[in-house]
């Protein structure tokens, strides 16, 4: 039985998606390091990128999947570092679960403050999210800016924020790998990361869509 909300809307679309997942399962090789829920996320990341290296590069805090399912079930806010993530997420799927998306990277006050303090817009955007109370119990989604991820980690360290889940997958060559390594050392907040330089908004969107599908499946079987 298919998921109604989180799958393609037509039978043709569903068949293509299901066939694609079957190919990924067949060609990915062993993925015994992942739980069933974790593999649903990794498989969708591979499906979105055609990059089988994420079978291994993707890593999870032991409580990440359950934390994501619970947060979405409760209509948690998603705070993204860039607009691309918010645009990439399916609005009907988010609306079904009462999940909102937020990004502040292009806000005038964020830009002004970043210039005044000689920091990045990503840093100020996460500070603004914290000031609005969106980080506590929310899902932080970082696919582009390592400085956003590092700022969230600093806010957590200072006791100013406690997200339900951090999906930390910034891509790039300056601090991307290091920021994810730092996140992986966090114990009190669950996380999902991609090791090394690879990452990006597409992967974050894929991970979140996989979590939405897991929530629907859980609710349907309840």
C-alpha cells in the first residue's frame, strides 16, 4: 500500500519512483550499517543524486530517525540556512503535517548585522531564528553554509538552543567537513550528516522528504 501524501501523485510517477528505489537497493551493495529507517533516508539521498557514495558517507546519531519522526508528527518548524531547501520541500506534504519552513538569509536586518559585525549572513540568520524561538524543538536544515552549522553548535553549547534534530550537510571546501565533524561529536541533540566535502541542499531536502514518508507510514500503521 502506497503512502498517499508523500509519494508521487500519479501511478506512472509512483512506478518510476518505486523502480528507481529498487535499482538503488540492488546496486548499493551492503547497507547493514544502517537501520531500516536510516536506509530509507540514505536511499532517497542516493536516488536524488545518483551518487552511491552516500552509502557510507551518511551518518546518524543513534536517536536521529525517531527524533525526526517525533518532531514532524508534532508540526515542528524547519529552519533552513538557504531558501533553496524551503523551495525544494513539498508544500502539500509539509502542510499535511503542519510543518512550517523558515529562512532568514536574505532579510535586510540579517545582512545589515552581518556587515556590522563582519560575520556571515548565515551566522546572523541562525541568531535571528534563535531569537524568534524557532530553534528550540525545531529541525535545523543546513545544506550550504558551514558557518550556519557552527553557529547553531555554539548556541547549543551556550544553552541558548536545543533543536529536535539537525540535518547538517553543508557542501564545499572551507569548513564544510570540519563543521560536520564537530556536529558528529554532539550527544545531546540528534543529527544526520554527510562526511567530508559532499553535501548540499538537494541532500537535505531528500532526507527531510524521507522523514516525512516515515511519519506517514508510522501513522498509517498505528
